[in-house]
């Protein structure tokens, strides 16, 4: 006669029920020039799909890596296909054309499916193992958005580092939001927050500004930064300036108020110059012959007017693009598997 085994004690059942489930993470990588760096990055992420633990002992794992092809000048598309065929957790996301880093990141976020989303650069300067540190900070501070802050001097060169810090401080002063100094491309985002932002963000929006609109709190975690895995950075001065300008425009209408203040200041300067030149003439002091003073006033006034028109035009352009329905991004199927990828061999 076969005896039934005794049921497990209630303490054992309770332990099983209380065993924490691992935090699932989607990694989003916008790809523009990743032909030489993507393989090393994916190889670093691969062990993280097997259930590591954070420094505080919380289990987590990477469930998918979304490589968003932003139609760069190299053969990143071939590298993405190769990695997708080799690693089951790699998911390609194909954009119809080049939309830029922030739009590509939003496309990857919208395509993700995990409870957490991490965004990484393609060049290898971010260590994927630091994701665990970001998760610990998110849990301790109950923050749906965590930025990685470099514990060392970012290895980009003194000029670029100084420019980055200066631009963030300028925007912080313009907007009155000190959180702009935390903005980094290495971020941990609560999944439902990121996907909601990706669904509603409009064209030209700065991703971090859009995230700040929905995040109840923002935290930062100190992690090391590494040297980029390619000889030449993908960020040209023109692109960096474009990022800065998009950040300014995305922060609301406070810049327009700054334009108004600039106009008032220019008017005051013009009045003071007129009073000064009048006093010089009244007391018989050496006064300019008229041409110099006139040019000063014209240059100050014209400069302020042109600056104001430029800022207002940028806002109008963004509004027109939104009204015309310009998409932030367009996701398509792999071009190599569609009609454009068919090659007739004779």
C-alpha cells in the first residue's frame, strides 16, 4: 500500500509565498553608430538575463534588450540582425528614418513590456551591471525615475564636460527646475510611466522633460562611467547644440518670459545711453559724434529683437509641427524582410 507524503508545514508554505519575485527589466538602446560596439554591450547584458541580485540583495533580471535602429551611416542594421538571431532576448525595433536619439529612445520605451525600463547608450560608456544600483535606489526612495550620476569625471574631455554642466545650469535657471542638472541618458524608469509618456509625447520634446511631467519623484544613483567604445563620439557639436535647444524649448513658456525681460532690459539700456549722451552734451563734455552712439543703440535693440523673434519662431515651428501631425517616430518592419529587401538575381 502506497502511503501519501505528509503535507508541508504552514511555515514552509508561507516562505514560498513570501519569496520575492525578481524585478523584470527591459533595456532600451537607441542605435545610430553601433556597428562596432553593440556586440560587446549585448555580451555584457547576457549574464544579467539569468537572475542576478542587486547590491542590497534584491533579485532582478533583464527580460529583453530592444535595439532601436535609427538609420545611422554604418552597418548597424546588419549587426542588430546578427545579434537578434544569436540571442533570444534581443528584439530589434526598426524606424522608418533617422528621428534622433530621444525619439528612438521613446520608440523603444513604447515597444517594451517589462515593469522597469533602463535606457543605455550604444557606445559602452554605461556599465549594465550598474542597473542593480539604480534598482536599489528606486526601492529605497520609492522613486519611479532614477538617473545615473557619474561617480568619476565623465571621460568625454574637459570641454564637453564643462559645456554639458553649463548648459544644464542655464536651463535650470531658465526653468526654475533644479532637476535638469540630473538629466542623463542612463536612466531607470517605471515601465507604466515610461510607456504612458511615450504614448503622449509629441515631436521635438526632450525626453527627460517629458518624464518629469509624469514622475512623482526623481532620484539619482552614483555609478562609474567608462570610456566610449569607439574612437569618435556620435555627438557632434551641432547635435549637442540641438539637444540643448530642444531642452530649452521643451521646458515650457518660461523662455518667452525671458525674451520679454530681455526686451525690457534692452529698452532700459537704450534710455540710459540717451541720458548719458544728453548729459555729456549739456555739460560740454566730449561727446560722440553721433554715429557711434546711434550704432550702439541700434545694435543692442536689433540684437534683442532678432533674438526674441528667433525664440518665438522656434515655438511657433514646434506648434505647427504638432498641428500638422508630425510623428515623433514611426516603427516599421525590418526593411531587409520587406519589398525593399528583395534582390532579383540574374
